[in-house]
C-alpha cells in the first residue's frame, strides 16, 4: 500500500503541551509530518490521514538530539486553537 507524508510547520506563540508530553514545549515553530494512505475511489483520488508526528525540539532550538513524537491531529488542532485565543 502506498503511503505519502506531507510536512507542515505550526507556530505556537506560547508554551504548549499535548497528551503524552512529559513537559510543556516552549513557544516556536515546529515541523509536523502527516502520514496518509489513499482511499479507493472510482472517480478521484482521496487520502486519509493515518498518523501525525511532531518534531521536537522547535526548529530554532540548537540541540544535538531530535525526536519525532506521535500525536493526535485533533489534539494538535485544539492546542493551536487555544494558543490563538491566548494571543
């Protein structure tokens, strides 16, 4: 089965946390990968998200190690919405 990965960058203006994080992450820009698989359709190609991952630390952080943490897209959307309300 074919899987594609799309990458986006999200920006937080305040510290944030997502379920499963050990500690809040600082404000900044973060890369997010979304894995998608095709949905069989007769008339057009469609994709369904099957996984999302955030890259830690933030893009601007100069750390020797980085990690990709699995996240729920709905939790990320909620955290971004909350960050926007706080701004």
